[in-house]
C-alpha cells in the first residue's frame, strides 16, 4: 500500500492505493496559509484519521517545480515551499516522502487506468489555479536534466505581464483560474468560473477569454510540433468548461502546419481525484520510479 497527497491551491486530496485501486481518500480545503507546515499537518491528520501506518511511503504532489524528486525549487501558487526538501517534509508528515510534480501524478494515473490507458505518447495538461504539464513518451514520464520537464504553464508568449514564478509573459498569466479571476475582479464580477465562462461572449469578458484560449492553443500547437503526440489529455477544474476542447480545436487548426492538421486528439481526463493516488502508486512501485531510487 502507498499513500499520496495531491496539494492544490484550493483543495487537498489525501488517500491510499494498492494494486491499481484507490483504497480510501479524503478531499478537504487546502489550509489557507498554504505553507508546508500547515499543509503537512493536514496531510498527517487525514492519514492518521484513515488509520494509515507510519511506515507507509507517501508521495506528495506539489503544484510547482520539483528538483529531482528531492526539493521544491519554486511553487507560485502555495506559500513558503521554495527550497523545502523531501526530508523536511518527511519529518512534518511522519511518513517517508517522495516529492513529485502534481501533474506528473495525474498523468501517470490517467495512463494506468483512465483516459490515457491506450496511449504510448501523449501530453497531459492540468488547467486549474495554474497550468501544469507532463510529457509521456513510450509510456515513460520524461523528466529532463533536473526532473522539471513539461512546465507548460511557464511557456513564454510575446507579452510582458509578470508571472507568479518570477518570469514574464507566461501562459499561466493568460489561461488559468487565477488569470480569469483577476480579469473578473477588474470588471467587478464574481469570480465564479463556470458562470464567467458561460458569459464569455460578454463584451467585457470576451477579450481575456479569447486571449487566454488562443494563448493555450498556441502552446498546444507548439507542443504538437515538438512532440508529435497521439493525444493531449486535459484535466483540472477548468477542463470541464463547456465547449473548451471545441474552442481549442478551432484556434489550433489554422496555427498548425498543414501536415499536422487536424492535430492530435484532445481528450478529457477521467479519473478526477483518483488519478494522483493511482499515479503515486505507479511512481512509487512501477516502472516510472525516479532514477536511482
Ligand atoms: Zn511563470
């Protein structure tokens, strides 16, 4: 049995999995401090509540840059996570922690039992508070020189607006719950995403939504040319926005080189909060174990 926690900007899911099945899980609101201490205390309390023995290995999926599975090197949507190590988190959680990028856990989970079960080569993206990405080639997670492959939320576009990561002009500043909520506040509208999306033809909202969707389509077009994936699998809270895949296909078509049209299949993820738990089991026990561990 393994334990896993998916730490989102808004929600925290903690649970256990064994032999490709989720055993138990709980989803709660992320502690508002969003610090390692507060989040790990919540993880620990849930694991204790579920009766999970302390010797059970724990994968922590964090929404940020994870260096070689050992250290968080940046986490724009949480507080105080930069530089924190797996050892420090192990002490706080009371379990031996393996660090992972949250999107990588979702990708591995969807590959083991969900929307990507039949795929060998795909890109997985999560659209939520921020934008995550993972690259799977030949059913293996591509890690890169430092374990940070696939951070598509930080793909640079021709723009100068600042991103939470310290860079500029990144996809996340155009297409993410954070970006849309900022736009809504500017127009004194409630930041309720599905309601805003339904009103995306509204004169005020049309620009940020069209701009955001086009920015995402630009990035997906570039990824298609770089990786030639069978499909792009889309998860995260914003993936459920009605008609998003159709809008993306429409924007991508003229951007794609003719030889690539109509482009890779765009698929929605299927497993919701089960995905990171099943992905964590793949990571801790399967062929996608980090190198050397
Ligand atoms: Zn960025």
